[in-house]
């Protein structure tokens, strides 16, 4: 009996041990399955420095951090760009008000409409105009009557029927009638109207252009002393560009100088302008002088009140390569740029700056138009080249 019990005890212990080992193995298998897969670190492709040219293997990950642009020669500015504002050319702008009291019957022009010279902008009922026209017709009739009386008096004088003083009186009356007729005609001309005995007044545009503003509605009462103009008409073929120039740059700006203009509406497009007037006095608060330039806008792309970046150009038509400052590396007193000689091959080249700006600098020598130049990532290339030089 004792032997059977021992055998049963041994079997029980063996089964329990086997179950425990199986549970441990299963637990370890599940833990291994839940562990994240750790990727092997990617090997960074190492460039090769061959005779001053840094050569990267094809599809090297470092190339994704670089950006190149084709170098372009642009007119060299005399200073860094300044902020400016486009405005209407006041010499080609008319602010039109009514010269006579009345009531608006119809408005014939809207904002944005292109109108011709003498085009009707609005029609109004103006009783004063009818009175002015009646006065003119009365003056013309009186002039005609007194002209006949004067001619008759001269004829009678030639036959010695009337004395000389009657002829002189008739002549004086005729001259007064002529003056009155001329005054009434000028009054009608000042009102820009004629033959309007019904009191209908047409307000006309004194020049051809585009309606920029309209401050009138049908039924509105008109007065000659209104503060705001009823219409603003301007010729948009030429605009003004107003620039506040700092005192330190004033000596580099003069009348007739060319300017380059860039706007947010047309990125990468440079418009041309010319300095027309340089202000006389400085603003005591900003220490700046306002400079007025004229801009040709025959295509109508530029609009008044646009903001612009303005570069005053050198008089001798010098040109230089415009390069973002992110593409330049300074070492000591020298400045360098990187040129892509071939796909993945970059040459470090010393350049000479004609002007260093806040965002963009102008390279006078060391680069040629048409070359592909690194504009982003130049510091990475410089660090790689320095490490391979050691």
C-alpha cells in the first residue's frame, strides 16, 4: 500500500511540474509577440569630397533637405527694398461734384465702369438751371434788339436826322447787352449744360477713365457745397507709388531714377517705375522723406492702395545675382555659396556681395546667371565639407 501511494505522489508531482513549465513557456511566447519590432538604424549615405566638390550618392537622404534655384541676374538696387503704397495719379483724377442744386433723377455710372470724356454720370432736376438758361436766352434777344437799334442810329446819323449823342447812347446799350449775353453764356458753360430750358441737368465726366468712387443715389438732393464728391473718376493707365525713404538712404535717391516694384498679388513679377518727385522736408516723427514715383499700368494689373516692395536701382544699369541669405555661408571675411555642378554634386565657391539685405543679397561676382545655386541647406553642405576636409 505504501508503494502505491508513493507512486501516485510521484506522478502527481511530475504532472504539476509539466503544467508549470508549459504555462511559463506560453507566457514567454505571448510576451515576445507583444514586444514592438525595433527597426535597424538606417545607414546615412556618406558624401565624398572630390577636388572640392561634395558628391552624394543617388537618393541620399541629405538631398531632401537641400533646395536649389537657377541664378538670375537682376538690376542692382542701391539699398535694401522699402515698403511703398500705390495710389491714384492725382494729375489724372477728377473729383466731381454738382455745381448746382437739384434732385437726382437717375445715376448712369457705377463703380468700376469705364467712362469716356463728357460721358453722363447722372441726370438731375435743377430749377436753377432752367432759370439760367432763360436768362441766357433773354440776354441773347436783348443783344440782338440793341444791335438793331445801334445800326439804325448810325444810319440816321449819316443822314443828319439824329444827333451824335443818341448814337453813342445806342452803342453803350449794345455793349452792355453783349456783356450780359456773354456772362449768361459763361454761366451755362460753367454748369456744363446747354439748351436745358426744362431744368434737366446732366453731370458729365471731365476726363476719360474708370469710376473709382460713387457717393450718390437716385432721389438724393444735390448742393454745390457738399463736402464729399459725388464721383471720383481716374485714368488707371498710370499710378503713383508713394515711398517713405529713411534719412540714411536719401542721398541715393534722385528724380528720374528707375525703381523695381514687387507686390503680393503677383509674386516673382517685377514692375518698373520712375522717381518723379523727392520730398523736401523730413517727417519729424519718422525721420523719413516721401518719394513719389510714377508706374506704368497700361495692362491694369496694379490697383490703388496695393502695398509694394520697392527697390531703387543703380543708375549705371548694373546687374547682380539675387540670392536668399539662406544660400550664403560666411567664414571670417569671406562669403561662400554652393553651386550644383551635377545631380548630387556641389561645389563651394567664394562670392563677392554688392549688397547684403535683410532677406536677399546681391552677388556681384563668383556666380553666373543660369547656374543652379543652393538656396536652402548651405550650412549642412558646409559642415559636411568641413568634416571631410579633416
